[in-house]
C-alpha cells in the first residue's frame, strides 16, 4: 500500500509541475486577455461547413437564452428575444456604453411586456456574440425603469444565416 501512495503523490506532483511548465513556455494557449469573450457561460461556438460559424446557446434555469455580446469593445448581457422586432438596450446600458441618440433621432413607440413606451432609435456599428458579428444594427434605447434587461431582437437575428431551436438549445449560424 505504501508504494501505491508514494506513486500517487509523485504523479500529482508531476502533474502540477507539468502544468506550471506548460504555462511558462506557452503550451497552455493564449493569455486570458487575448482569448475571445464567450457568448455566455452556456454557449459553445463551433466552426461550420463552408467557413460559417455556429453558436449553440443552452437555455438558462429561467428558461431564457442569455448571451454576452460585445458592443464598442464592452461586454453587454442580453436575453435573446425572437418576439422583439429590434435590439433593445436599457438606458443604463446605453449610458455605460456612451451611446446617445442623435439630436434629430427618431423616437419610436414600441410595445413591451410593460406596455407601450417611447424609445430613442439608434444604430450600433456592430454587435458580436461569440464568433458571430453583425454590422450596422438598428436598436432602441428604452427609458429608465421600462426594460429589465437588454433584448437581442430581430434586427440582429434576421441578419444571421439561420437561427433555430433544437434539443433545448438555440442554434445561431452566420
């Protein structure tokens, strides 16, 4: 029994040293700051045939499909909402991203779960979700207190090659 214990301790020590060595000589992949941001803790990207990219997003415990997008280099949490005709940002998110409606921007009346609200129309240079990126996306900024979370609506989704629900996951392809 004693030789087996010695072997196990030696194996664990070797594994720890091997990991440290791999890290020091760069065999463990790029540093964390260079790694692309995940779409969410429940998302997985895979390359598809023909050079397209596919993103699989698992349903969260609340039954929603949440993703982290990147807008202007900053991470923004979204709920994917196929019932929303347009990407909707909370006023707090827009302020954090320093997105302001144009002086002569359009105000839109939109129907939300909380009723009809007037929102400011904006155009976002791009939205990236994992490996998927859509340029020049129409969006609205919803007034404070009228939207609980950012919604990734059809102004983004309709510009993908496809999106579908399969086996409890959302599949998005570009």
